């Protein structure tokens, strides 16, 4: 994996953590407690370019009360093949993406 790919993976994971922090209205410190990981470990994931280990992601998901599948259920990890997915699956996907876009828009507004 190249450095660019690692950076992209890091940004995707970091953004996903922030998405769930906002969705569940919890802080990074609270997530660390719920996940049973050190706050410094979580801060390192957020602030550095490293990609967390699978077991750390699993602990974060437990703390968020979601599955690893739910954590990675966003593009590019869940690319959809429009030819093979049912209409219901596509509608569920669009609903999820719409919710995530609203959350991102709110984050952008708050930063201004």
C-alpha cells in the first residue's frame, strides 16, 4: 500500500469515526471509554496518518454499538453494482448516503 493509499484510508476511517461521534452525540473521550481503549490511542488514530489495526476498529465498533460491517458500509467500501442489486437494496443505499451527506453538511456549517 502506497503512502497516498494509506492517507486516503486514514481519512476515510477518521471521517467515519467523526460521523458516528456526531450521530451518537458522544465525544472522543467517551468513545475511548466505551471502546475500552486508551484515549491516546484514539487520538492517535484521529490525528496521525496511520490506519488502525483491525482489532482496534472492532473495539471502536463495539464502543459505538455497531458492527464492523456497519462501520464500513459507505463508499468506496460498499460499491454498488447497479445491475445486480435489488431496488430495495439501492433505496437503502441512497437513504444511507443521504443521511451521511446531511451529517457532513452540518459539520461543514459548524466549522464556518
